[in-house]
């Protein structure tokens, strides 16, 4: 049975149960929420279905006969295709005593079949949000059909040491009871405070540093609004902290539980504090935090790699051209001038032909270092491609830019490139074309074209020199080596 509403479809759910009545009943509960629902009567049927269709959530019965639900959890967690799939074990109301065991074996949550629809759907929404966040960090937006980008697929990570947790009890009595219950936990390092000690979200943030963290909050009749307000403030901050929240309550109303999930709680325990169950939930949530942290780190590395030239470590063309447009626009607003230079290694093809491409790569790396070490902090250096380098000099007029470019020529000329002990150092020279931008008169493309034209004039006039493009209205005679490009 399938219900779709295009881009607004919340997600895909697979129901795994070898009892046909239970399968149909559960599917009927979900049908009105417009989920894309599939049904499997065995684990083999479920895995065959997942070859073509990846679910976001799996609802598996605790009464599977062959294999057992524990075997199913183990098998599915070993499948890399399901590394981010949310798994709920659905149990009979009387079979809730083994939650901690099931959570430790790979279940994301354990829910009774009799759970009110209001809570059931709120729980699903909460876990769907968590899964969608991971998919977004993997640069996937299609419900998971497309494999993650390279570097974003590592699914699990082991963490050692005790897990730091902040626990906010409703009152001093609850704090003492929690302290006693958690005293035997070897994996959790808990810091227990009372709700009265946390009057502002900033104080809660100050209880730990900015690293990803776990927060446990006690929920009692009369304090719901204060607890929900704290969670809402955490989630609504401009740069919200990486926090997973567990609410602990004793027989709360369905409305209270659903509100907790919708306000931003990750888990809601409705039978009070069970230390073993809480430990299992916190370990799973810590794994979720670590997963997102690793993905964010991979994403940052990937974004950096997309704008960095891997050979020289300089910015590449993709990064430099938007910055050149920005420089031109800012100069126009400030009525200031700036210089755009293109430097090119002279006779670079001969370097590759005579000494080999490895020596050519070494030459490019050394030149990049020389240029970088002899420019100002405000200047931008990028490799355009091949042996061409772009140099942007903000707030720089023609006299100063020609002086800087001529100095670079001289420094490169006096900086031989060491090869190996069997060959003498390689002597390089560069030619540089310069154009001056002012008042936003030219686009980035026009500036590059003019600088390139000046570069060819420098090449044509003998190389190892600087040429200024004719479109620049300010001409200077810095040295006899500088030429005017026509």
C-alpha cells in the first residue's frame, strides 16, 4: 500500500512481521500519514525488497519466529545500506521489560503496539528528522536512493571513554534518586543539577563546552512548560548546539509525550528512570552525535578540497573567480583601485620535456611557495591551471602593482628549484601581465582577459618581465623591463 504526495512525502517505512494480521493493522495505522509503506513477511523478503528500495524506517515485530528479532537486528546493522535506517521494535504492551537489551542490539527505539497514534506519529517524526539531517550531511536529498558522495559513507565509529551527560532533575529529591540509580554506570559521566539551577538556556550551555553533548531532563506535572521552553530555546538559537535530549517522565499523558517529541526531544522515556535503559539510549545517541560530527568534518574537508588546488595548496579557479568579482564590486563602491596579475612560468613545457613531469610538479610547488611567501596578507594567490597563477592585489594602484610584480620576477629568478642529488637546481623565470581595476568598470572576465593580454606582451617582448595592459589609464615607468600591452 503506497500513499505519495510528491516532494512532501515524509518518508519510507518497511513493516517486517511474519503475522499477517499484525502487518495489516500496523500499515493501516500509518496509511493516513502519507508514508510510502511496504510490507515484508520475513527477513529474506525484507532484504530482497531493500535491494531495490531503501526504507528510512523499519518497524519490526519482536515476535518474529525465524529468525528472531535479535538476529534480524544484528544482520541489518551489518548491512552498509542500512547504516542510517531507523529501526523500531514493535512489542506487545506486556513485553516492554527487555527494552535495554533491544536498544543495545541495534534498535533505535522500542514501542508498544498499543501506543496512542498521537505519540506514535510524533516519535516517527522525531526520528525522521534525525535521519534527514544525516542524509543532508551526506549530500543526498532523494530519500537515500543515491549513494552518498565519496568520503561521506563511513557509517559507524567507535568512541572510548565515559560519555559526558548533563542531567536536569525536576527537584532535589529526583536529583538524589538519579544519582543513586546512575552510580553503577561505567559508561556515563553524569553532572546532575536541578531545574531551579537552570533559569536560562545560557546557563545550561555553560555547564559543558561547545562539543556535542547529551542532555537528560526530568518531566513532571507542573514543570512541562519550563522544560519545553528550555528545549525550544536550545533548538531555535541561531547556531544551535549539537545536543540530543532525553526526557524522563512517569506515565505522562500522550499529549505531553507528543509535545516533547515535536518540541525537539530525541527520546522520551515514559516509565521513569531505568538506568540500564537510559545507558543504552545515551550510547545510541552518542553514536548519532559522533556520526554527525564525522560527517560535518568530512563535509568541511570536501568543501575545502573543492576550492584548493591539490598540487600547490593554493586556491583554485573555482574559488578565485567569485572573489575577483567581489573585489571588483567592492572597489567600485569605494572608488578604489586594485591590480589583477597573471604570472606564467617561462618555457614550462621544456621543463617537463627535459626533466620529466615530476620535476615540473616540483617546480609548480616551489613557485607557489615563493609567490605566497612574498605577497601581502591581504593579497590573494590562486592557481588558474597549468603553469598560470592569478594574483589579486586589493587597494593597489599601477605604480605599486608594477613594483610588486617586478619584485616577484626578481625573487623567482633568484630562487632555483632543487631537484635531486643527481641533477643541478632548476632555474625558473616568470612573466607577469598586470591590469588595474577601478570603479567597477570591468567584470572579472574582462579583467582576466586584459591581464592575459598583458602577459602575452611580456612573453612576446622577451619573458622574465612585467607588462601593463593599455586599458589601464595610469601608466608608470618603473623600470626598463616593464612594457605596455597594446
